[in-house]
C-alpha cells in the first residue's frame, strides 16, 4: 500500500464524527493493506512504530520538526513558527507549507524511514533524516508523518475499534473475543494482526503467552462490606491491599523486563527488583506484585508519595538505596513454558510460595483463607491499623482473567463519611473558557467522561473546575490546545457542547462527595432516563501519565459505585 493511501484513510478517520463510521473506515483500511504490511499499518494507526511497552521514543520536539519543515520547504523558520502558533499543530503546518507531489513511497518505506529517525542517536542526525523524508512526501503524507513523530497523531482510534475491525477481517465481528484474547496475552496489536493474516483463525486460537510481552492485567470489582465479600466469593483468600505500583515482572533467561499496570516498560526504575528476580531459580517466569517503599527499621510502609518518586529517569540508583522497595508478590502467570493463567488461583499461589523462599526484596503478599464475615472484618481492621488502604478478596478456583475486571478478585476499601470511597479516573474530552478570575487563563472548567468498553466510547460524567493550581491550569490548556479538534470526537457521546473539543487522550483522577443522577450527562443514560454525574468533583494530582483513556473508570464501575453508596447510606 502507498503511504499516500494510508494518509487518505487517516484524513477520513480524522474527519468522522461517528464511531461506527470510524470502524468501517478501519475495516476498509485493513482489508486493503498488503498482508505483509498489516502489522505496520496497525501500529501507525495508533501513532506508533512498535507497541508502547518497547519504550521506543522519537525524541523529536515540535521545535525540531519546525526546523526540518523550514529546510524542506525553503521557508523562513520564523514563518513556520508563526503558522505553528496559529494552528497549534505541526501536521497542519506541514500541510500548508509543503507543495511537492511526493515520490509515492510505500507504507513500509515510510515506516523504515520513521524507524531510522527514532533510532538515530543525535539530534542532528534525526533532523537530517527528517528533512530527507519530508522532501519525499506530499503535503498530506507529511501532515501525518510529522504528527506521528511528535507523538500526537490526533486520530484517537481506540484499541477496541481496531480489535473489532480485525475480527471482521476474519469474516465475522463475533471473532472479536478471539482477537481480544490474543491481545490480552501479548498487549501487541501489530503482532495480533500479523498472526491473524498469516496464521488465520487457528493461529489466533493457539496464541500463547511469551515472556517479554506484557499480559494485560486482571482487575478487581468493588464490594461494599465483608458480608458482600463472603456472599460473592464463599470460602476464599483475602490479602492485604498494598498501595504502591502494580508490576508485572518477566524473566527470560538472563533478561528481566518490568511493566507497569499500563504495560509501560519500567525495568530501569527498579534495579533491586531486577536483581532479586535474577536470583530466582526459573528460566522463564512471569509474576505480579505490588512494589512499595518500606522503612527498613520500623517495617512500616512509606506513603505512596515516597514510592512514586521512583518514577523518574535520573537518580534511580540513589533512590533505590535511600528508599528500597519491596515487591509483594501475589500472582504467578507463567513458569518455564507453562501457562499458569488458566490454573486455579490456589495452584498458582502454592507454586509462587515455592519460588519465593528467601525474603528480602521479594515477599509474598499476606494471605489468609477465610469463610466467615467475622474473619474478613478482623483482617480488614488489622490492615487499616497497619496503614493499608483495604483488602483484596480472591476466588480460590478462578483462573487469572487477563485484561478483565470481574468478581474473581474484589477489593474492599475503607471509606470516609460524606465522600466516595474511591476516586475516579476520567478522560478530558473538552473544556470551557471560564468566567471571572479564570477567564484570563482561557480555561475554567473541563468536560470529563468515563469509558464504556462495549461501545468503545466516552460518556460524559462531570464538569471539573477545581483541584488544580493556576500553573497547572496554564499547562493543561497548553496540552489540550495541542489536541483540540474542530468537532466532537467520534468516540465521545455528549449532550453538552464545551467551548473547545479535544481528542480523548488525557486522564485525571477526581474525588467527589457523591454520585447523583443527572439528565445532562450521558454516562449510564438509557433512553429518557437520566445519566449519572459527580457531586462536588475535584481533581487530585495532575494528568495521569500512566493511564490511557481506555484505562479510565468505566460506566459500569460508576453504576456499581452508585449502588454501593446507596447501600452504605441506608445502613
Ligand atoms: P484499584 O487500583 O483500587 O482498582 O485496586 C486494584 C489494585 O490493587 C491492583 O491493580 C493492584 O495494583 C493493587 N493491589 C494491592 N495489593 C494487591 C493484592 N494483594 N492483590 C492484587 N492486587 C493488589
């Protein structure tokens, strides 16, 4: 396929306001792509060259792209900068200033060029390569190439839509589960697409876990109290709920890979965990646990703020000495060629206990088998006294359900009166200019939404206007202006029209007093019934760099939180 054709598909994806149409365009694109190139087409559609867990970054700023555009077009840098100021999008600038026909490069050729730019060491080399590439592209091709380079393709195509379009490529949308299963086992949609075109249905059905490819993590449902925990799980395991980083640790011969909850590569941030895993006597291994900083003298857990400081590029070694982390291991997913995710929880746990024998950096999570409400309550009280945020309950016979939230695992958290027990992660879909003191900043309130996996859309839940400092508002506006859209995004469902629409990309955490019913919002809205909204929402922290929009709280979770809150009130 020519890169020009791909760019034309991108143009159509950018223009659509309907999620169904987005799906149809994607299906058309995937059917027309050459078999050999489908994997690359999938990555490029997501604005990437390789899956994000590989950690390949372009390292090319908007500023460098502008320099390259100036050289490739012969226009003065100041004119390019002026256009960028006006459009806020290097893609639109490229479209405006490049006037060539283009050399008709194929998708693979452009992919290779982009790859060389990402791999080039020095800034100078990167710019030279980029200038050469721009000289070979037409304006519309360049528009999308430069957007990919700065990490901002602005299409907002979700994984679920890609999965569905790939399923239809197999002949039936109902194959979605099969495609999804493979994706859950490797977090690599390009690899899934390649498997699908080369090995067909059978290849997909036989898809296996491979160390080095993150498994999408299993998630927990909420329960209101100890009584519900026992009612749902019966005789079960309960564990301390540690408040740190969830990590999935892979060992493959002499290599160790550590991934975050969102499958981001984090190996270099945890040298002590890497070292400890190397010492386990297994050739291939995938385990999960929660890492947190522990005061070695008192044995107490440090607050999350201390643990999170580890998420940095420099000074990791010093931090690992000052605040060493422990990994509280709670699951085993793979061991020496054997898939453990399909085995019952207790079998996985027993094998894990055999593996983690020496206790230093690696510890086992505290676990107790219980069958009465009273036992759960006692364990819970004890956990709270130790400064933990709550407990987890696990069904004894359940497999590890990759990429899904269900009642195989439940969480019971402490709650505070007059406040929701949990925070919510919401996606920013637009903003309002704001009134009064905020008007001078040009941003006053955010329109935010939660995710609905079944339709792969974002449903509005709340306006959020507090919780950020003035500096944070200023940075937020800058970040949002870089992804602003001329129209509502195809995957956003909203009855409210903000002053500025943006691509659903950034996730923020909010706390609120209560969930209420509201006719203004689309989260949980069915027919003429009202939807759900937040009462007194306020942002906690800044934009979550560790969460994709699809990792936001789901509509179902909002409904569940609403029900739990009602129940607690009556009691
Ligand atoms: P939440 O983030 O509130 O949805 O709670 C689920 C999270 O609790 C998981 O994703 C883990 O990061 C964390 N967690 C802490 N302790 C445990 C444990 N013992 N078992 C499983 N997950 C745990």
